[in-house]
C-alpha cells in the first residue's frame, strides 16, 4: 500500500502509519546507508545518501574520576591546562586530554576527549582508563605521597553506543549547509529531524528541538485537512 508506511522492529513487531518521522542520529543514518542499521525499502534517494556520507559525525566523551573527599578544594589552581610536548611516554589517547578540572557537582576531577583519542579510550577497560588518569592527576597536581586514591570512574562511550554511534555532526571540507538541507528534506511520507538536519544550529540540543518543530509543520502541511489544526505555525 503506497499510502501506508510500515516499520518493522528487530523483535518482529510491525507498526503501520500514514507518516513517519526519522530522528535517529547521523551516525545511525551513516550506518544505515551501508546496510548496517536501518533498512529503507525503497532505498533513500542517492542525493540524500551522498549528503549523509559527506557530513561528518564526531565523537566527544567526558570522563569523571571520583573520590570520597574533595581534595581539590585545597589546591591553589584546581583547574590544570595541559600542553603536551609530544615526546611523553603515555598512551596516545591520553595526549588528547588538554585540561583537568573539578566537576560541577564536586564529586571528582573530569576531563574531555574528542576524535580518535575519544574512540581509543572507549576500547579500554575502566581499570585501564582509571590507571592512566590516576597517574596523570597525581603528576599534574604535584602530590607528594598523600594523594587520595580514587573511588571509581564514570565515562561516556558515544561512539560505541549502537543507538547513537558518535556525539554530534559537523560540516567537514567537501560538505556544506546544502547537505544538511538535503538530509532534512522529506522523502514521500518519511520526514527527518535531529540536530544534523538544522542548517544553523547543527550539533546542538536546541537545533534538534527546532528541527522537530520544523518537521512537525511539514507533516501537518502534508495532511489533507482544511482546518486550522493542519496549518503550519507562523514563524516568529
């Protein structure tokens, strides 16, 4: 039936609808055009596939090392900025750490990693990550034998998350805002939303929210209604 969309889930259940809104991440869309995630039948238009492939989808992770005591409150400089020389004998992913700072809730010391360093960190065990960060923290905060042992570690693993496969989109060399517009363009009764579909505010939460508002208007406008309920909202 050309007037009905069928969505088949991994557990075999099937849902049918007049319209469908695709809000999966760009990472999942990239996997889908390689037949590694969602299967579209019929396939997505080649112009949309090419736009999906050209857009970038990066990885950013946060790691928190937490303690029983707030030892950093006694530090004159609780925030440490790191400029690596390049000849340090540390794992490659550690070179991706450029600062250490107390977490906003004062539960520990946190750091950020991005790109390849973030992806490498995800492949390691909690124990290995904690061991390297513990050594780095002790070294940079200049402890002399009274460094409190960390209690544990909490970290994100966005690239390894099967339902996300990264953090947020970016426009690399060879891509442009036109690719974002193409990814956002409806395909028949399929509509698309998400941070990667907002030309001005991609890679942000508010971009994702605004894209949902835009997609809702597109879906309402596609329905054969004559009442005010089916009219798109006026843009402010």
